[in-house]
C-alpha cells in the first residue's frame, strides 16, 4: 500500500502545508525538491509492530488513508514515533482536528469597522495569491522555460496549501463583515465565492476543470477601486 494522491492532496490542503503541531511551513522543503513522505505521519503505524500499530483495530488498507495520516515536521514526527506511549491516538487526532480548524476558520473572527478596512485586508491576500500564480502558475516563466521542471507539481502544492486557504480567509473575513457591503458588492463577492469553491473541488480532483468559473476580475477591481478612493 502507498498513499494515494487523493489522500495526499486532502492532507496537505487541509493542513495548509504546515506541521499540525508547531505550524512550521513544510512547503519550502518541497521547493528544494526534497519532500519526504515521512512528513506524512501515520497516526496508527502501517504495521502492527510500528508506533501505535496495535492501538486499536484498523484494517491494513485503511492505514494509508487521509483519516489515519497527519502532516508533521520532521521534529514532531520523530517525537511521536520515538515515544509512542506518550502520544495516544486520540491526542494526535486532536492536534490534527485543531490545526485543520484553525486553517479553516482563519480570519473568521476579525471584525472591521469600514469597507475600506475590509478591502485593505483582502487586497493583501489577493496580492499574495497573484504573486504565487505569477511565479508558479501554468503561464509562469519557470513553467515555460523548462517544460521538464516539476513546476506543475509545485503549482498544485501551492494551490492546495496557499491559494485555497487564502481564498478561504477572504471568504471568512468578508462573511463576518458582510453588513459593510452594498447589494452589488455582495453580488460580486458571491461570484468570487462560487469561483473559490469550484476551484477547491477541482484542485482536489473532484470536479471537471470546465466546471470552474473563472476568477471574477470584477472582484479584484472592486477591492482595488475601494483602496484608490
Ligand atoms: Zn512541528
Ligand atoms: Zn511515522
């Protein structure tokens, strides 16, 4: 058994590419071409004799699935495997749950006072996304100058661990402050939300590419125009 791409994508995406214990960004090592499968730690070891391997019954073909994996930096992976008795299955799953919740609800508690302030927050996140797209996206210099580079893998990792969590931040902070938007602004925001949700499903290969509505440029314009006023 090996870890399937589907499980790998869900794991890296939901953890935003960070250690579920200390939040260290694990995508950097990937860029240097040295990603190790070890960073995807088994909660219950693949074999009966491994760490927590006999903790409870889990069929062998279930052990490589997302549900039994946790993304950890090498330090924390070593920690839970060296002293397995100190780290119960429930404790490790609790780290994972809390970490994913943090990623998922990031910025969802931020209340701002004005639409301008909201735009400022969103603009920074949009800028980060567009820089990542420029640097690693399908039309990037790297992608074009070297057709054999693994930029497409880096791009799909960036989508999963940076762009999608960033989109979620945008949705969270706007929904928390939705009262600051006028009717037409809300409509524009919902176009973005529709795009972001389809993009996420598509990246996790659960949807046809054609089904993803394009990034609504009017959303970016709305945010930038507000900042110019
Ligand atoms: Zn760590
Ligand atoms: Zn391990």
